C-alpha cells in the first residue's frame, strides 16, 4: 500500500468483550481468508470496473489576507467527483506488488476523453502492455486530477492477508455479531513493526514505513466482507492519522472485489508538554481529506491475443 502525504478507528481495546470467543477456529478462518486473497491476486488483474470517487479536500488558507484578522482562518473545502475505469496490475519489475490503475472518464460529470475512445479498452491495454511506461503514465494521469495528499491502493487491501504474509501479523478473534441476517466474526489484526508490507508514508520529502492495525470482518465460512485499518505518523509538528474502511462483496467471477472504500486523513497539531520528559499531546482534529469510492460494473477480460471483455450476463455464477 502506498500513502501519499485513525479517525473513526476505535481503540482496539474497546472493541474486545469481557469474554472473547474461543480462538480454536481462528487459524481455519484465516486459511479461508488467505484463499480469497490468493484468488484476488490471480484474477483481479483481469477484471475492470467503474469507480465513482467523491473527493473532499481542505483548501489551504489564503496567502494574502487583507484587513484585520480575528482568530484562525476559516476552514474551507472543495469537492470533486471523479469517474474512472478501474483495475489492478503490477509493474514488470515488481510482479508481486499489485497496484490500482485508473483511466479517468469524467470530472464532475464532464467527459475528459474523446467520444472515439473506449476508456475501458484503453485501461486494459495500458495495464497489460509489456512496457511499464504505459502503466506509470496511467498513475501520473490520475494524480493530475486533484488527489494531492490522498492515499491510494486500498482496493487490494485483502492481499495483506495472503499466506506468505501471515507471519507479519498478530491476530485475535474479538467477537461474533450479526450483519443483517448473517453472523460474522470480528478479528483484530496488528502488523509487526518490521513487516515488509508496512505502509509507505511520504512526510514532505521523507519516506516513513509505518505499521498498520485494524479489524477484519468475515462470514462464518471465512469470506472477508470488510477490512478496517488505521495508522499514524508525525509530519513536522503535527500528528497525521489515516483511516480506511474497505468493503468487499463476492462476484460471479469467483473472487471478492471492493464495493466501497472510505478514507479519511486528519491532522492534529502537537502541543508541547510542560515538562520536557512528557510527550506532546495532540490538539483539536482537523479534517484534511474525506474520500468515498464506490465500485460497480465489473467485467473480466482475456488478453491472450487481443483484449476481449466477458459480458456480465455470460460470466459464471458466484460461489455460494
């Protein structure tokens, strides 16, 4: 996961009940989650959907202010809706690191591609091209549309829990609860500090590796439904927290894919303690970014010779 730069993520100790469920079945459940993660790794790079991203970002204070000022400047935000064809692929030199790729279709309802171009076809060809420059250009194109400081690469969060990564985490079964008519399991997870998959957080020109933690919601049969994660790092004199909730749904292609991603970035200025030996305390929270992305219209394609999409009505049914 790559972060460019835990609000609602409750302290995990508060999530636990006095009597936690037995841990005997936890390994079996995690094996099933790993199977779904492996299916995602194998199949997701051949599936493209439509992403509708609602982006809310804080506007910086004006550089010049006329007249007398009373107090802090007003906090202002701008919103933008970005519709994109959306898929997953890896760069040639990092075949195990799947990334999100997008071909932007419209900004606030205004088309950005000519009517002659098929954006889904353009994205598929860019993701499967042997030249990494095509994929890198797709990443750069998306950054032009006002996503400064926002986190990316949440759709493939499930890949954190492949079998080969399990040793990098600590797990605890917290409780059972109902989600609609279905009983689900809530599992707490924490990433070990030395994990190779720790998030990469850019604080100015400095790259930090920060461990994540959160909860994993799965069905009784181990199919993952939601992953929540949070992390925090220090940027200059502020504590910056990132929190995300990724909801997954089974598809007719035999793999779970993201249905909704909600991400927030919050900053809190660190107030020095009166005593030097005491750590600083975070001040009031300031929302920097609030993103909600929804995913629809998944289609699988074949790229053996020429790219051909599988119509949804002809796709195999989802596994029960």
